[in-house]
């Protein structure tokens, strides 16, 4: 018997994602024009990884082993 899940999913089209990104870019340009943020602040806000120093590998061997296990499970 298949278990029921309460997680809802929503499909978003590529066109919708592009429209949302365009809107965000326009807002960013307006904030820059008004002087609310500097280009550096805006770049920091939009960065995927805010601060690379936050990611530290304390045990490289263990991290490598974990990475190999994940890839094996994913069939890579």
C-alpha cells in the first residue's frame, strides 16, 4: 500500500520563472538608482553562497567517503 503524503507540489513554468527574475532585476536597478544599496551590497544579496568561509570541511577523508556514498546511491 502506498503511503499518503501531505506535501503539495506546484508546477511553475519556465516563462513564469523568467518573469519573476526580470521583476527582481528591475527592483534591483531601482534600488541602485535610489542609492538604497551599493553594487557590492546587491551582489552579496543575490549571491548563491554568501560567505565561502562559512563552509569548512573538518575531516576531508570522511567528507570524501560521504560524497562517494551519495554519488553511488545516485548512480553516478
